[in-house]
């Protein structure tokens, strides 16, 4: 069974045409992989469907804009996957 | 671009609208001289407006949709002045700050185009803008029950 990271990395590779080997857990979606906000909507759509969740992008963006969080917390892929796992667990609870 | 709501099913969520292609328009003068055809970009805009109205209804006019992406658009045949389009919008996904919808247009019972449409959705910039858009929505027959409760 694929890990959360494998699924997310496959989605990013296919959606944004980025070589799969360039996508690592420590990769920052924006700073390293150069994914823009529009492409991230495609990624979010695919992630939402794959995991049956709804990434709270607006909340995350607001927290970053308000200085309450850094982009690393949500867009470094290992952290993004941890957030996804939390959302999955919350949905099952 | 759109004239009236034919059907609205918020539980699906899906909307069906009717849009009449005008018999004359400055748009047709150049597209094409002597052979007027509805430009494909306006077919996409018609589908986008239809899906946009569905998004407005789903959010009870709390959010304003902006077309952000068009994928897999197919124009199966030209649409001509005087034809009546039946335009459908089906919401495939409601994400955080965005939606994905499938738009379709039928003429004479046959599908003439389709596309997948992504909209960004954002809060209205001010209440006057929302009031204007609610007015337009009411004119095309959107039920008053889906409008915002705010005055």
C-alpha cells in the first residue's frame, strides 16, 4: 500500500510534469518544486479526491499571511503529508 | 451570456440554464464576415457563467467565483446565431477556496461542447457588489431562497 508521501508525490509528478525522482519529503512545493498557486489547486483537487478529505488551503494561507505559521509548515512535503494524515484521522474519528 | 434558469438541484449540485445566441451582434461581424459563428471562447464563458451561478447558489452568495482554469475543452460543432443553448453545470468538487465543475452545452438535444472548469472562490469585495449580482441572478430566475440573508 502506498504511503501518503508516495501518493502525494505521484500526484505532483503527474499534475505538474515534475520528474518523480526530484520530489522528496524535504522538498518545498513552492520554493523547491516551483509549483504556483494555480497548479496547487490541481494538486489539492487530486489530493482531496485521493484521500477523501478537504485540504484547508484558505485557513493555511490566512495563517501564513497573519504570521501565525510559515510556508514550511504546510508546503514542505513531509509536513503536508503529516497534515493529510491528521485530516484522515480526524475524518475517521 | 445566459438567459434563464431551467433547473437547479443544489443537492447534486447541478444547474441547467438556457441561453439564446443572438441573431446579430458586433461579435459576429468579424467572426466571420459573411459566416457568423459563436466564438469558442464565448461558449466557454457561457459554461463558466453557468457554473459560477451554481457556485453562488451553493454558497448562498457568500462567495464570488472567478474562472481560473479550463481543461479538456472540446467544441464538437459550431454554434450559430439564433440557436438556443441548454447549458449544464455540475460541481465535481468543492475544495477550500476553489471548485471544479463540468460544463456542457447542448443544442437541439445534441452535445456541442464541454469542458472542466476550475473557479477560485473568494469573499465578495463589498456588499454592493453582492447586491448587484443577486439582482442579476434574480433576473435569470435563480430562486430567492438561495440568496444571502443579508440585506
